[in-house]
């Protein structure tokens, strides 16, 4: 899978930017990552896990959380 990393300047409305990018054909997911707040990644994983539990995607939950715990993003 290929990824595209976009780094906005400090005063960019990231929610609006996400909205714009999701309207582009071929864009499947847009995710905001706050590198200054690493616990936000874990929080996102737990929030995502709620939806995965509803769908019965138990293996995905474990993989996502362990990936964040084992391979934390560092500056």
C-alpha cells in the first residue's frame, strides 16, 4: 500500500483539509496524526476499535493497538 504524507502549516484547518482530500477520486482514508501528542494515536485506535467490535473485526483491533504500542511514532 502507498501512503501520501501531507504536512499543513500551523494555521491550517485540518478538518476542512480532510474534507477536501476525501472528495478526490482515489482517496480512501484521510487521517490526522498529531506527532506532538503521541497518546492521540492510541486514543484514535481505541475509538476505531469500537466500530470494529460492532463489525466483529477482533483481529484488526488487536493488530492496530499492538502496532501503536510496539512501533510508536517518534519525532
